[in-house]
C-alpha cells in the first residue's frame, strides 16, 4: 500500500510550476484573443451573449467549484467521514432552485446584473444603489475568503510565500478581467472546469483501482480502520434549527450570488439559460461525488495521521492521495489545477463586482442611466483594477486569520439581501421600490449583525482569549486531578484488605467529583454568544421577505403594479429580451 | 421581436388563452419542483437531525456501507433529475407554447 510519509508537498515542485506556467500562458493567449473582441458593454459584461448552454454550464460549474470546495470537502470527508458528505450535499441543492425560479426570468428581464431585473418596473436609482451594496458586500467577503484561502493553499502546495501567492493570483485575475472581460473570464472558467473535472476523475479511477473498483470494498476498509462511526452521521448536525438555517442560506444563497447570476446574460436566450443550469447541476453534482470518493480514498490510502500531519485542516488530503497514487507528476498536475481553480473563481468574482460598480452604481445611480458605452466600459475597467488591488491588500491584511466564517457570511447575505428582492420582483405584482430597498438593506444588516453576535464571531473570534483562558483552566484542573487520582491509587498495594481498598475508591470518587465541580465552575465563565445560532440565514432571510412584503403593502405603488403586465409578458415569453 | 412592433398590448397578451395556459403550467411545474427539492433536502437534514440510527443501518448483512451513503448521493442525483424533468417539460411544452403565442402576436 502506498504511504506518502515523505511528501513533496510544500516544496517548490518543478512539475507543478511547469503545468501552472502552461495554464497561465494558454489563458493569457485567450485573454489577448478576447481583448480584440471586447469593445462594447455587451462584450465586456456578457461575452456578446455568444456562449452556448453547454459552455455556460461548464463556466457556471467553474465559478462554483472553488479550490476550497475541492480541497476542503475532500479534507473534511477524510477526517470526519460521513459528515463531509452531508456538507457536500448542501452545496448542490441551490442549483435546481435557480433553474425553477430564477434562470429564465433573469435572462428575459435583465441586461447585465440582477439589479436590472429588480429595477425593471421600479425606481432605478434607489434599487440600483441597494442592489450594488448587496452585490459588492457579497463579492468582497467572498473575494477575501478566496484570497486568504489562495495564499494559504498555494503556500502549502508550492512553498511560495503567502504575499507572493496572493500577489500572483491578484495580478493574473486583474489581467484576465481588465483586458478580456467576460469572454476571457468565461474561457478561463471552462478550461479550469474541464481540468478540475478531468483531474478529479483520474484521481478517482486510480483510487478505485486499489479497491477492485468496488465502493463496498473502499467503505469496508474505511470501516476497518476508523470503525463504523466513520460511515455514520456524527456531530455536524447537533442543533436542528442551526442546520436548517445553514441549509436555507446554502440553498437560496447560491441563487443570490452576483457572479453566478451574471452568467445567465452570456447566453443568447432563456432556453440556453435553463439548459446551462442543467449542465452545471450535473457537473457540480458529479464533482462532489468525486470529491467525496477522494476523501474516503485518502483516509484509507494516505491515512488520517499523515493528512493531519501535513495540514491540521485536512486540506491536503486530495494532493496527498494524488502523490501516493500517481507520484510527483500527478501531484504537480493537481496542484496546478488547484491554483488555476482559485484564479478562475476570483476572476469571476472581480468581474461581478466591477459590473455592480459600473453598471449599477456609476451608470444607474451617479449618471441616472446617462452614460456612453465607452464610458461605462472604462469605469468597469477602473473598478476591476480597484477591486483587484483591494482584494490583494485585504488578503494580505487577513493573513493567518480564521476567515472560514466569511464563506458563511457570503451565503447568508446573498440569501437575505439579494435573493428575496429578486424573487419578489419577478413573481409579485404589488412589490414596490420602497419594499425592495428596505428588503435588501434589512437582509444585509440582519445577516451581518446576527453573524457578529453569533458564536462564530462573538465567541470564537471576538472573545477568543477568554475561550482559550477557560480551556487552559479546565486543562489545568483536569491535569491536577489526574495527578491526584494517580497518587491516591498508588496506595493500592497487593494484600490490602477490602475496607482499605474501598476507602481508596471512595477518595478517588470524591476527587473526581470535586474536579468535575471545579470544571463546571470554570466553564460557567465561558463567554456566551448574544445570538445563539451559528447561521443567521433563517432570521435574516425571513426578515428580508417580511419587511419587503409589509412595506410594499403599506405604501402601494399603482404605477409599478401597472407595469407588471409588460414585465410578465417579457418574463414568460421573452419578447423584448436583450439580444 | 421588439414589443413595439407587436400588434397586441401586454394586456391583450395576458388575456390570451395560450398565454394563460403557459403561465399557469409554468408556475405549477416550477412550484411543484421547488417544493420537491425543498422536501428532498430538508427531509435529508431532518433525518440527520432526528433519526441518525436509521441512516447508520448497514445496507446489508456484512456490508460496511450505511444507508446514509446512498441517501446522500441519491439527494445529489435526484436534484439533478429534477432539473432534467424541468428541461424535458420546457422543451416539449413551454417552448412550443411560446412559439405559438409569438406567431399569434406577429400575425
């Protein structure tokens, strides 16, 4: 059995660098080619609406399959078993929702951003300002999470310094978006998605070949090594309300991510938009099944001890498995693919942020809809550079910080600020400007405030020193109690009479009880979160819907209601949709 | 295809028999599939939260695989099947009705 005790991970790997340089060269050639085709706003934001349903399906999958999900989910599965599988299911279930409720109306009603749809029959300026606030917050939080993840992962895989890794990622991302716009970004996504799916498939074939291509055999060995607990749900879902809340955020957050929604404008019509979700769902579902298999395979073939020895988070499970099964060359290839994955995801995010800035804020709010295409593209390009530099700086600023909460925050905000307003504007005749604006700001504020007050930030981050102090105190009590008990039990000598033995047992029990009481006392000083749930989605989303409905009903807008008829015709049959 | 060129107003299109049929069919199928997806996923979460022993059962005597594994993978696969059902419906009904209505407006 291969044992990757001596790993090349973390050293400058010439094979990885070669593959990565090759990827960068190809994508830069594509960017050059795309730059010549990027003239109008339609080219820059929407790739001239020339992407097919299948291509867009791959690109959507590329936008969504981040390095964090590839390396992270394999890592969680390899260390936590079945719980990792639960986690991966949650990331997929938003896609059918996008298809059933969002994709066709979005394509038929909008032009470049989802704010186009929300503002369709309402007042442009307040809606666009609010939607841009929602979009930019989502983009920035997600971008920072990806950047910090990128720096950490690239450092782990290539041994590059954190700042240099972020600098390379940020600069390439700026180049793609600035010169190649949506055309280059889409092709970077497509290539990356194909590489990632191909690489993961190969890794799974190599893994299963070790088990006679039988999942039963793989699970059988996993059970032997880690007991049957490894194949059962464990501690991931302890609080049902919290699990439900996380599920809501994942499901509807996916349908509120600006860089995903933006992709529906790159296809020629609603039919292609719907088709692209079908392909994307298939690719993403397949990818998660592969990733889970890689996780179980790594647990058996690499072993948890080795995986956790390389990285406490388990993130290197996939690369270690690749090294064990395919040697240095496969490790190099997969590391380069992971780097490419990071690059593609941040490019998509940057483009979405730049369009929210130029299309919604600059043209919609500042210029009240009056700007030439040339001006708009120019502002989008300036915004691209600005966002890119901001992302690099924030990534470096957050170095070494635990940013896992940012991903949760991103989905909570997308589900609460963006999704409710978008859905209500599509389906509800009586929705008003004030209703939409208050819904967006409510969802945004409630999600952010509740997350700050939740155990995730309030306890784990803001009061970390107190948590650590309590943990240290508990450890001290436990250690001293253990020592005391050992001392008492030393008195147990052979030949002692029953009464003395009983007396020793009694004092051991007393000592145990005393230390338990001390521990309980110490733990009572543990800082408590003001808001009990780790995932605010259930409250922030409900609040956004409720406020949107109440405000709309309290101050009806007859004009907007009248315009709903035209919206409905265009929404359902696509007459007048952007071409 | 611009709305300005059409002979009928939005209101007239909305009153059209075919449009009403399209509208109600599209809304029903979207709603039904959305509810199915919600039941599927939150049913899975509820099983984990309230009935771990069920998911921990072995598939068969002597097998290590728990029922939870095919159920989780099944949730992923079924989600995709739902999108396939929608595509199948949209290609065979929705697109045809849209074409029919567009022809009517154009004429």
